[in-house]
């Protein structure tokens, strides 16, 4: 049976590929899970329309991420931490702390998007990378100061 893939499926191919599979595999696995549908002329046209809609959605998300990155480049956040002797932090500055500081400024970002490569264990000014999109990232200046 010939089917058209709706999703990337590692063993078969990528979105839009027309593949030949056994009837049972298609009817019992691929079609019920919306991974593929039967290769007919109407379904092929529907897939092309779906691809166009997906491309529009992806370009919109990319543009929104670029705009947000431009805004975040201008923002700097201050994180107040407790310090011990010789200005050593108790623990490290986490991505959750940066996320909370950005939330106070009006930017609601998930902590998993914040990438702190080297642990922040001292007072000072740091550049924190934020991944907004696979192709777009922003750098936020982070001030770590004594509480």
C-alpha cells in the first residue's frame, strides 16, 4: 500500500514522502496515529496545502523570535544573591533566577530556553544566552549583585 507521510518517521522517511508499506502496518499503525494517510490524488493536494500553511507558520514564528531577540538585547536584569566571606555566592545563579528576573521586566520566558554555559558563582556582570528559536538567540546582560 502506498502512503504519504504526514510526520517525519525515522524508519520510513520525511514529511511528504510517498512510501510503499505493508497493508497491516499502514492500517494498524501509521494511519491511526496520523503519521501517514493513503496516497490518493486528493490527499496529495491536501498535503501540499498543509505544507504551505506550515511554512507560513514557521516564518511567522521566526519573525516573532527575531523581534523578541532585538528587544531582549536592550534589556539587562539584576539578580540579588546572598554572599559569604570574600564575596562568594551561596550556590550558583540558575536559569530559573534569570527567568524570574526577566518576568519582572515583562518577558515571560521558559527557564529551559535560558542557556548558562559556565556556572555563575561570583558577583559581576555576565552575558546569558537565550535560545528563542533554533535559528535565533539573544544575549541578556545579567548583573549579579549582593543582597
